[in-house]
C-alpha cells in the first residue's frame, strides 16, 4: 500500500512539473507586442512605449514599424542608442488645431532600424518610446499596429483587432484606451510650473521675521494669551541665535 501511494505521488508530481514546464516554455511565445501604459488621459500629451518582448521564432529583431492612429498628433519618436528612428509624413483625415494653428499633416508611421550588430536579441526586450498628443476622445481605444522584422527577413505583423474584448488574437495590435482628462493635460509637453516656489534656505533673520509676523497674525486673530507667551519665547530665542551668529562671524574676522 505504501509503495502504491508513493508511486501515485511521484506520478502526480511529475505531471505538475510537466505542466509548469510547458507553461514556462509557452509563455515567451504567447507574449505580445504591447503599448504601455494601456490607458491614459484624453486630450493631452503623453509618453508611451511600444514594447517588443521577443524576436521572430528565436531570431533577433532588426526593425520595428508603428502606424500612428488617426487623431494622434505631435508625434516624436525616442532616440534609442544603436537604432535609427525615421518618420513618414502624411495628410490627416481632417485638419486639427494645435497652438492656435490648423495642421493638415503629420507623422503617420515611425520606424526604428537597428544599426549593424545592435539588433534586439530574442531573449531580451526593448521599449520604443513615443511622445504624442492624444485627441479629446475619452472612452475610445486607439490601436498602434506594429510590424516586427527580424534578421532572417521574417516578419510578425501585430495588427489584429476585434470588437470582442474576450477574443484571443494571435497577433493583436498594441492599443491604448483614453480616459477622461483631469487637471492640466499639457504638463508632459510643456513642463509643470511651480507658482512662486523657491528652494532657497532660510536664515536665522528670516526665521525671526517669520516669528514676528506669526505673532502679529495671532494677535489679530484673538489668540489665547498662552500662545502669545510661547511665541514671545520663541522670538527671543531666535533673536539670541541671530546675535550669537553675528558674534561668531565677527570673531572669525
């Protein structure tokens, strides 16, 4: 009986190990070229990546071409070491307004080509970055069809789409869903500006002036007398510190 249970446990263990190994082997083949992040705010600038996670049946990737969907403008490809980025310009379906001007054409295709010896190995991944301006189309999903070319001339066309969100596509096109914009949608492109913010260190004199102002404000607000005492003690301490600092500087001179 004991031998029977041992044999059965071994058979079960072997079956589980075999299943895990089959999943590990199948996982790289199932990995798709994707757009990251998978969602971002509409009507704003954003940095996105087209991620290539493997080659073509073991061959290294030498070229990646991405078609820009309608409505996406101000497209700028990332400059990657060892790769050359080129763009194809084409007309828009409809003119778009950008910075007060009507624009009728822009980047329609971006292609990254590896320099000799810089191809992307099958066991490595790389992000191909794009800076873009998304349209005001919250709720829509935009696709970025991509064609991956490998050193042996083979291609993987990541261009499949489906209206069924549960559909299992062999070569799905990278996609991004647009969400409702919140706050300043132009921060990525123009940079966030701080309003009257400085990082300069304060001096003891500054602290004394601040304490004096705080005491005055407290008086105006009808603060409890005990608070006056605490503020006054703090002010005296700060003034003493200023006097000591000045005396130390005079001694060093």
